[in-house]
C-alpha cells in the first residue's frame, strides 16, 4: 500500500502533539490532526525502538512540543499520533528546537519508514463548547466515528449540544470531546473521544448512557437512528514509553 505522506514529514512538522483528549494547556488549539500508523507485523519492536530514540532526541534538544502515542485495542492493529494546532499554518511549521538535530532525525525517520506499512491522516475541527478538557492523560480512550445522514448535520450538532454533552457531564466523565471532520474522512462525520481508566469502566454504562435514565436512553436511541447512519467505536491505550510530554511551564 502506498504511503500518502512520508513519515518523517508527518512527525517533523508536528505542533503540540497530544493525546486524543485535549489537555488544558492546548485549549486554544482546535484543529486536530490524527496520524494513523500501521506497522509491519514482525517489526513492532524495531518501530518502537526508533520511536523511543525520537523521544530521547526531543528530550535532549529541550523540545517544547509534546507528543503522545496510542495503540488500538480493537479493530486493525494501529498506532495513532494526535496533535492540535491553533491555525492551519501551524500544521506545516517545523520545530525550531530540533533544527540542529536534522541528521539524527533523518536517520530515525529512515528506520521508521522501513517498518511502516501505511499512514493515514485526518484533520478535524474540535467543538470547544462540547469539550471537557483534562489536566491528565487518561490510560485509555474510547473513540467514535459517526456517519451523519445527508442533510442532518445541523440536527446532529444540536443532538450533541442538547442531549449528549449534558448527559456525559452528568455521568462524571472528565475527558470528552467532539470534532467535526474536515479532511481525510467524509465531511459528514463526527468524531468523539471519552477518557477511560481501563477496561473495568466498560462493565457498566458509560458516557451518554450513564448520564441518562433508562427511559431517556431509549428515547435518545430512537432519535439517533433518524440522524446517524452508523457509528464505529474503538478503544485506544496510551503508550507513555513512546511519548514525550515535558513538564508544563
């Protein structure tokens, strides 16, 4: 499968790489880029070793641009890097702290390219009024990819604003966000994340369902079926050993 973008370019231009969740220190950055990486089955160790070297390089250079890595626990075997930008031009800016390490980075990215099968890039626009920002990175996140029926996007946004977000807040969740697709996926998609402590959270209702009564949940599901064509759920696990998050200043 042909890679749509060189891995070195994707990581080198990253601005404020973070988790799926939007931390408080990235609150003014509402453009979210998700880089989905598929690694050769027998090259996971080599890929992780190269990423760890990239983490060490950032630490050595004193980079102020944090990044985190996530591994899918359901669906295809993938890793995801996510970053937030304040403006579109920020997505293409280089990290000045790493300028003097160009040769070392080139060697690391060459190793990454060799063991990478494919890359997929999404760009979403976060909805600040539908976001609960976390001060900490959760152990896991549940993400959703919902395909909205033609002509129903306004109704879908209203549903999130009037029912889903209030219910998630009531559920006690601390990390939640909603984004509207802009590039890389169909424009009629809405993407969300919900922070989890671990698999045990799934032993009972979570998110919207937890924040509603049984009667409200039943009525909500009936309404959703008239607006949303389909929803795909995925669980991702935070990979701290492959992440670089310098102390906040």
